[in-house]
């Protein structure tokens, strides 16, 4: 009968992964009072492991068992011989290939437990096993060989090591356990660790790494062989393969490979341009490297809604046709295993307003001051190309918000500009502007300038007046010359002009003209007439007055009173003569001008007016001459 202990052990072994028992112990097979209980079916096992062949027996009264012998023989043999012994108390009778590999589960034979364990199985261990019990029957040596046999089938090893991997977290210590298959293996196996199949312990495993072998005694005859690996978890080991390899003494090996999963997270990374031009599209991607995957959320710092959310460890923020209002701070938040990590992106929308209209230049006191103002983000750069040709200048730059003010002051001296160029550059954009220069004078400079202008104007007026006087003199001279030639020609053609005809009907025949003038004096009386010269002045070319001889002896004497009454009619006659002479002079002047080819034909209208004034003066001169004659007649 089995004791309770061994019964429990057998059931434990049968239920283990070391081997399978096709059927439980069958009914006892008895012969002459000797009974044996064996497994009714075929026991299967795997090479490299171990197997337990359960067995129990009973004997007749008076028989005391002393030792047990197991045979492995062919199934067709009724009884096995000494050549088939695989287990014997005398080790010399056991072949070397079985020596030490088979042992009794309970060395106390009196317990009638005949179960054996075969370690380090090979496929050659397959076959039929038969039991013989030696002892004393009433004090005499005796023994019994049971006819019943049990069958064992050993197949190739298919079991793998058992790997126990706890949750791994980056930065924390981890322990991996690899247990070899087979709870009853006789010889401890060799257990090794391999990372990615490159060796026992790969160099990229960070931190301390130790491997230890452990054998745990489950029962007196069963053992658990395992290896424990301790290391510091790292994200580098995430998704790497670790292999536990078990090598048995028979050369049979088995291994198990698992993929490590290390919980870790990295800081979120934002990819994309955070500075974009106004009107372009904003495209930012937030990636979070972690295990397990993080939930990524895009929000604006002001909290105005969720722009994008994804649980794949990545999220994209897209804003089309951005404006300056889209500038600001955006937040990428990653949730990982109840932990939250956030990063920020400062989005800036660049813009450029080129050169403002308030820019310009002022020229004052030989100094040119130009101001160029430009706005934009980022700030534009202002340059002055014309400064290359100047040595004396100063540039002052001021910045206010997004506005740049550049002021340049140049000493021009003898130079003068109508405009001055200002260049403003912003990223890939350029703007150029020719700034108009305004003249500016101080009060003193204005007075000086006004005085100078007045002097210049006065000088111009004086010069114009002198030129006018000179031209007038020339015109008068030419006109006078024309008049003299005309009068001279008239004198030659008409001879001596007689003032009063003797046949004048206006003279009364019955009245004698009273005269105190002697004939000699009459010849001496000469009245000046324009265009005729007297005998005494003929030789003098500088005198223009000519005289006409009037013979008063032929005139009848009239009384003084009647002469006074007739004065009016006489004046009228002289007026007619004067008018006729003026018309004659005009005609003669015209002819003279034609003869001289009208030298003054190209004179301006102003000069013509001056000539008219000159002729008027000549007419006045004629009038003065005739006034002299009138006065002479009155005296007569």
C-alpha cells in the first residue's frame, strides 16, 4: 500500500508539465498472492527531461522484501534476464548508460513502493520495463518477478523554458526569471541569457546585470531549476528580444524568447516652422515617444478650444491662411499612464509694411537729414545706399514695437540732391523708396535769402531800364536821322516856301501894310523852319535848325487893328501848313525807311512805342517852330 506521502507525490508528478501519464494505476495484477499495480497505458516523456514510472506491490505473509530490480527488455520476452538490468542495488550490474540515472522514489522497500525516476531521458530509453522484488520468505532468500510490464515512449524535447517578466519601467530595477522544463531532472541544466541573439549579455544593456542559478527542492526527489537576471530597465531595451536558453547534460537544448516592453516616455517634440508669413499655412506636428502610446492634445494657451487630439502619440496642428491674430502660444499636452507633460510653441506670423509715407528728407544749413521708417515682424533692416559716397555722416536707429526708425544726417557742402534713396529689407522681401528732399530755412536765412532776391530783382530791373533807355536812344537817333533826310529832300524839291501870296484875296487892296522894317531888314528877317538851314549855319553840321526867308515887302500894309482881327484866320492857315508839313514828313519818313531797308524793322513792340514817343517829340518841336512864326506875325 502506498503511504499518503508517496501517493501525493505521484499525483503531483503526474500533474506536472514534466510528463504525462496516459492512464492512472490500473487494477493490481496478482499471481499466487503476489500483486503489482502499474500504469495501464503507455507513459510518454521527452528527451532531456525525466520520467516517473509509478509502481506498487504486495506480497504474501511471511515474505519480507529486501531489494528491487528493474529490467528493460523486449516486449516479446516473458521474463527478462540479467543482461536487461537497468536498476540494481549492486551498481556493478548496471550498464553505464543507466548508471546513476535511475533511482527509487522511496528507498525504503518495506513501504512496498516500487516507483522509479529516470533522469536525462534519451529516445533510446523507450521500451518495456519489468519489476522483480528480492527478499526473505520465512527467513530464506526468495524473490518474485512480476509478469506485468509498463511501457515508456521518449520523444524529442518540445517543452520550452518558462520566462517570468514583471512590468518594466524605465529607471527601475527589473528581475527576469527563466525556469527550465522538467521538475525531476537529475542533472542541473545550463541556463544562459541572450539579448538579440548576440551573446549572453549584450553591451547595450545599461546598469548592473547579474544572472544567478537557483535550484528549488519541491520534494525529496523533485527540483526546479531556474535562472534570475537583474538589471536596470532602459528605454533602449524596449521592443528588444531576450532569450533564455536551457542546455541539458545530454546535449539537448531548448530556449524561449520574449519581447521586452519597457514603460517610458520622452518629452514631446514639436516639428515645423513656428514663424510663418501672413497668408501662409501653419503646420506643426507634436510627437511623443513613449510606451504605451500617449494621448496628444493641441490647445491654445488662452484655452480657446482644442485644435487637435490623437491617441497615437502624435498630433498635427494645421491653420490655413494665417493672420497676425493667429500669433500666440500653443500647447502640446501628452497624457501617459496618468502623467501629463506639456510643451509650448510660440507661433509668430511675420509681416512687412514696407516703407511708411511719413519718411522724408529735409535740407537745412548745408545738412541733409533723412528719416526712413519701416514696419514688420521680424524687424526689417534699413540701409542707405548713397552713404557709400559720403565720409561725413551719422546714423541713428530706434526701435519701437515692430517699427524701425533710421535717421541719417549728412554734410552736403557743395553737393545737392533732389531725392535720397532708402532701402528696407525683410527676410526675402525688399523695398526701396526715393525720399523727396524739402528745403527748409531759418528766419535769419529767410531774411537773407529775401534780401538777396530783392537785390537781384532790383539789379535786373536796373539792367532792363538801362537797356530800354539805350534802345530808346538808338531808336530816337534813327528816327531823327530819317526825319532830317526827309526834310532835306523836301527842300530840294519845293524850293523856298512862301507864307503869303500876293494875290491873297484876304488882303484888302485899299489898305497899306504898315511895316517898320526896311528892305534891308526884311532880307535880314529869317523865320526858322524845320528841315531847312540858314546861310550862316550851313557849314555847321551839328545844328539841326534851318531857316526859310520870307519877303514881307510884297504884302500890303494893314493897320495894326485889322491885323489883330485877322490873326485868327492866319493861325488857321499856319495850322494847315503845319498839318501838311507833318503829313509830308510822315510820307518822307516812310520813304526814307524803305530807302534804308527799314533797319529798325525787327524792333519789338516796346521799341515801336518808344519810336512813336520820339516822333511825338519831333511834332512838338515842329509846333514850337510854328509857334515862333505865329508870334512873329502877331508882332507884325
